[in-house]
C-alpha cells in the first residue's frame, strides 16, 4: 500500500517536509495552456468539509516541464503528474510531452467539477493518451457516475493501468445573505462527509477490475484509510486533511498499523478486500 496526496491538496515546493512522508507525490493538474483559475471566492468551509472552485490554476505544460518538474524531481520522490484538458487531444498531447524520465505515472483528471469537461468519454480520452505514452495511466473518475463499474471496465479496456476514486462531489454553500459562497456558485465538495461515497466507489471499482485502485475521499485517520483498503484500494490518497494537518501522512501511516492490529489483522496488507466475502488478489 502506498500513501499519496490527492492532486491539488499539497504544494510540494513550499512543504517538502510533508512530501517526505509520502510514498509518491501527485502534482496539481497540468493543462496545455496556463490558467489563472476561477475568480475568487474560490474556497468555502462547510460544517462537515469544504468546497473549492480553484478551476485548475496552473502555469501550463510548457512552463511546468521547464520550471516546475525539475524541482519536483529533485525532491527524490516518485512523481505522479495530474493531467487535465478540454478535449482528448489536449490530454494526449500533454501526456506525450510529460513522458520524460523520472515521471512515475500520469493521473488523468477526468472528473473536475469546477471547469467545463471534454466532450469525449473517459474511455476515449484514455485511449487517446495510451497512443501517446507508455507511462502508467491512472483514470481519476467522478463519484457522480450511475454505474461506476461500467466506467472502470471501459477505461481498463481503453488502456488504463489503474483508477483513482473519487474526485470531489459537486456542491453549493450559501452565505449569511443566502447567496452562493463561491463566486462560481458550485464547487467540489470534499472532507469527512465524502468517505461513505468513496467507500462505495472503491468497492464498485474493485468489483469491476483487478487493476490498482487509489482510494480517496474523507480520509482523516488511519481507520479511514483502512476502510478504503478493506473495500479494495491498493493505495490511499489524503486530501482535505492536508490543509489543516500537512503532516497527517506520518500519523495516518502509524494509525493504519495500530488499527489493523486492533481489529485482528497482523499487517495492513491483510486487510485488503476484507469488506468482501471473497478476496481477489491483484497485481500492485
């Protein structure tokens, strides 16, 4: 089991000590052209989580490759690059440009709720990227899908090497004047309340595939991470918790071991698929 950060929830260059606790670092989403993102207000706290509508702010793939990526590689951690776009061609061309030495994997952000989506299906985007890169491709999928298992099977058939579930849910928060708290109106909802959704999504994905699964959504403690593993996650990513506790990975890793033993397992890996009647072993 590897412990990662969710894309956009940790700045590696300003918090290298936090990155040192992870098994791999996932970048903010990179798009073909530079993006300033959505207008403020872009973040709003809620009673059980937070909403964000950052809008994929990033320097664009050219500057990312020349300026940012060398600094990330110097940190000495495997680097997963999150890739976004507004067409299958956008995704594919970016994947090709980012296929350099030192990049461990590419995570295709196919489910950002804060920008307009590409018209092509997730499987079509994966297939286009597969033609342009030999790097491992992880498809990051939305929890909004009515049949997540069908989507997982489709991206696997298109060439995905793994899936990441889940991205944020679309939500709205109102201020004291009963107006949307975010300038965009809607945003991506994350935090503790997302965990049941994440558990269901990971379980559905595991029923559909033997590929590696990065489980994320509402992870605050080692117990939360352990439940994702029990539902079939091979890796776990921390998201919103990193905003308030950038050193959560070290604590969660320790709690994982303690909680596994408390519930009767000798090792964390033994918990894999414990939420199922039968266990399917996967290549990790």
